[in-house]
C-alpha cells in the first residue's frame, strides 16, 4: 500500500469532478472491513437507557412516524429526521460530509447499489461488532447478502424489490393477450398489441440503469467483479448479451414506449392503458395504487417472465440503513437501527405506508399473504411478491463506483435508446467509460 496517499488524493479529486458519491478507498481498506462497532449487543441496550440525540437521513415516507414510535418507546432518545433527498442527491451530500469530516448524520438510508462504495470508502460502521450479524436469519438471503460486504456488515436491510410483472388485465383481455411466462412470449405480446393499436405499448423504457441491470442480473449476467483493488467489468458476458439481444427485439422495431419512468406522461400512460405492463420491483403495487386511482380494478401482479419459464428473478431497488462512522454516538445509532429494521412495531409502520419488507417474519405472515386489495381485483398479490423474493438469482455484485456508473448510463447505453439501435454497442461504450473512470480513480480495472 505504498501509494495509499496518492490514491486517496486521486479519489477525492475524482469525487469533486464527478459531483456524485463516488469511489472509494477500496485500494486501502482491509478486506475484512475497518473494524466493528467496538462493543456488544448489551452496549446497545445501555445506550438506549442512557439516551441522547441522533440524526437520521431518509426519504422513506414512514420515516417520521417510525421515529415518533421509537421515541415513544425510548423517551430518553431524540431522533431528528432529515429528508436529504433521494438517491444521488443524498449520496452527494453524504459523501461530501464524510470527506469533510463533519456534517454527516448518525444513520443514513442507502440503496443497495450504492452501499458498497460507502462501505469501501471507510465511511460506514461495521455493525458486526455490536452483534447485529446475529440477525441474519430475520432477512431474505438476497437483502442480507447486499449489506454484507468485504467481511463486514454495513447496514440492516429495510425493504426489497424482487422483480415481478404488473399488467393491465383489461388491456390484455381487450386484445386477447395471454399473460407471458417467458421473454419470447412477452416480445410476442408486445408485437401483437402494438400491431393491433399503435398507441399501445407492452411497456415503456427510455433507458434506465436501475431497470436494465436487474434484467441483466436475471438473465445470468454478472458483469461486475471486485476483489480488493481489482475490478473486472464485462458488459458483454453471456447473460448481459442475452438480455440485450432480447430487449433489442422490442427496442429496435419501436415496440417500447419512449416515455421516461416517473414522468407525468408515464403516470397518464398507466392510467389510460397505453402502457400495458410494468416490469418492476415488489415495492411498486403500493405506489401504483396511490398514484393511479383510475387504474383501480384493472391491474394484476404476475411472476417476472424468464428465459425458460422458471421462477428466477432479480432485485430492483431496495435500501438499507447504515450507521455513519462519523457518528459521535455509534452505539445509540446502532440501537436505533436495530429497532428500525428488526422490530415488529417499526416494520408495521413501514408496511402501513405501502413498503415491501425484507424480513422473513412479515413475508410469511398470514395476514400479509392473504391480503386482497380491491385495486388489484381482490388478487392475493403478496403471495406472488413473496414467491419472487424466494427466487432471486444469486451472485450479483455492483461496482464500487456504481453511482457514477449509473450517472453516465444515459450518455452511453442511452444513445441506443435514442437511436433505437443495438444495445450491445451502447453497453460497450458504457464499459469503455467505466474502465477509464475506474482506472483514473486508482483501481486496477480489467488488468
């Protein structure tokens, strides 16, 4: 590690240039993490008894109510909840605070795709020192794997996003479409629907890395590997090409609505039937119900189509909460985190806001499984969602500079969407960008 200081300088400079929560000091972090909490589970109980004040950054709709419930149970503790923005907005503020050595919260919400770079940059506390690794059996395998990085535990899972397909049953019935179980059937349904009514599309996709990468994951692609300072990127491995070649069959003929997700036009499309399906995470049904009231009774939930008709799926989204190393009261922060993501009281509040849990107990609860929301025609949708959570393919990794990678997706792969051209060429352009960026930040990329 003779070049530790030079690498640190390069990484900080790269962060300033990128303007996002960028990399990491992976080159300098020990493989087994950077030390646990330095205490025991009993220290968390003692911290709750002693009390104090902590700050919690979150965008979760239930965050305020969860904090209120916690403070009612532990009146000696004050939790200040701050909405620091979502995704890159929060990550930029968090990385800047970590780099400055002040201004960071005690507890921060971080999506799984971004967690690795904060862990590797030595910004987060390894929670295994407080005995929180003993909670492993409480969570689904995929979400637990997402918070265990380089031998350390850098958060507790809150929610998960096993991928499913939401479809407008009225549109399917009107046009005589069968619910697809394979991607070949899905493409055929897209062809038939658009041919019958050019104003209708099987789904939308304007180019979104948070959408493409889980589908690559499901297809068997494993384009990213990190081993200490060594990073391998192969966005033309067999699984990645399988996804790209399949999606080209929808993109190139114009069978995908070019409307961007989360826009006003997208919501309108979901309401008026011009977008017939959503390939999405298990957190979406609650959002759809709350945001598209005109779709009530029309939508249903089905397993994600696969290449061979199997139940294999992947995770789309989901986040954990982590204790920031800068915390002046790490034991109290860890105690709050333990309550937040493992107590029934907290998770009930989270479920009440439409969240999809990562905890096995709630996923197996009869009341949860047997719910029959009217919006989805009385379908027991949670049984489909929970089944998906049990069939997430293993072995996926994100890059240690994934926030940057996602930020340049529109400039590379996004061009293929704009031109309705081969996604493989876009993936190759993305890879070239990422190899150059990672190498400039001090990683040994593809060497």
